[in-house]
C-alpha cells in the first residue's frame, strides 16, 4: 500500500498523541481515502478505459488483413506515449529503435543497446492494455547468429514484456527469422530502407527505384514471409512497388513512406504528433496531425510567467488548514 508523505506525517503526529479532537476526527474517516492516495505528483497516468477493447492478437491482425481493413501502427517510446496510443485504439504499438534519435538524442539508431531498448519496452508494455506490442531488436543484438537473435528476442519477451520483435533485413535474415518464430516469438520484418544499415545504403535513401531494386525488395518480402514473419514493414519504397509487393504477399505489409497500397501504416509518434521544434527536417511521407511541441511550449511559458508573477499557485491549488489549527500554530510559533 502506498502512503503519501503528508499522510505518513499525519499518522506519526496522531501516534504521538495529537489533540483528542483531531484524533476523533481522524478515527471517523478511513485511513486512506481515494483522494489521499492521489495526493502525490507521481500518481499513474489517467484511469483505465471505461470500455476496454479486446486485446489485439495476431489473430486480430490476420482478420483485419483478410477483411482488407488497414492495420494501424504507431511508435511509442515510454509510458505516456504508449498510454495515449493505446487509448486512441492503435492496433499495434511499436517500440521502434527510432527512440535512440527522437527520445534519447543519439546520432543514429546504431548506438542504442538492447538493455536500453528493454527499459523502454517495459514502460510501453505497462501502459498498453489493448494494442499488440512489438519491440525492435537493435543493431548488434541479432546479426551474429540465429542463436544470438533468439536470445535477444527472448529477452524482449521475458524482460521487455512486448509480444513480438521486429528486425531489419530480407533474404539474409531467413534463418534468423525462422529460429525466432520457431521458438514461438512473433517476428515483424522490415525491408526497403533499413535505417540500421544506413552506412551501407549511403544514408536514408528511397529504395526500389529501379526495376532490379524493386525486384530485390519483392524477393526480400517473399523470403521474410516464408521464414515466418507475421507482417513486414516496407520503408521508403515507391508506392507502386509497395502496392505490387503487397498483392504478392499473404502476410500484411505495413508501409512507412510506401504509399496507400500497403495493408497498414506506421508512423513515428513524435513526427506525426508534431512533438518537435519548428525547422526540424521531416521526411516527405510524414503528415503532421498535431502540434504537441507548440502546445507544450505555450503551457510551460505560461507556467513560467505565472510563477514569476505569483499568479500561480492560486488559493485553489493549496491545501486547506482549519482556522483553529492555524491559530494554534501561530500561537506556538510566537511562543517559540
Ligand atoms: O524504429 C522505428 O520507429 C521504426 C519504424 C519507423 C518502422 O522502425
């Protein structure tokens, strides 16, 4: 049971023999009212949904795909961003290694470690009640051998508490994907532009812009499907190519910068919600659905101004003290 500091103090003063009137009043009310448990500024976010939806499973995703209903996926990097995405009814929440750059300020995604990813997976998993959760295997945690990849994937499930893992690569990852899926861990593929390999690709470049390039992506897609992926992210590929690939596959494609012919879409939450300062580079495919950064800036600036001008805190933001207690306190202070 969690006891707030102020409640602890009041319990101690009661135990030390506070005035009988106070004791009687205290005895008349329950030790921990719902209100008291919420007194900390560290209380959990919000309340659970009034009508919680059914948990999304691989079966749900298969059914959506079969119906031709687009699968919605978004990244979340911590408890609050997962909480809001889950409330918004996203089908899949991805703890993408993009968090290295957008949440941790790293140069690129190759810097992030599996242990760091696991910390973020855990916080996202705690917030997510409805969506299917997937954690990215970071660079260095799966390329050495299928055994290494399986060990990392198992950590994502057991420690990170996500339901599946994503890894980048096509044909060359066949044995690795097989190894992980055969252990009962769902794998989401990722082909086209694979950011972990940006140094080999010559940067963040659109893939499949030639007939040969497009054919290579189709071969990669078929290979990851054959190896057991439940779906595959197709990143930065011309829309027509992604559409043809989608039609050739029996598993869903999740597009990012790959047009409207994919079976679903994924975006990085920080990008689509506008949680970045003006002037930041934004890839062409991102649609900005909000202006979270400006809203936060406005709120924090107003708070700063109100603290400076003593407008905040106002009386309604303070805790009441009975007049007789205040008078007694003032008298004690005077006497002291
Ligand atoms: O890391 C990530 O966020 C991703 C998505 C962009 C697909 O891989």
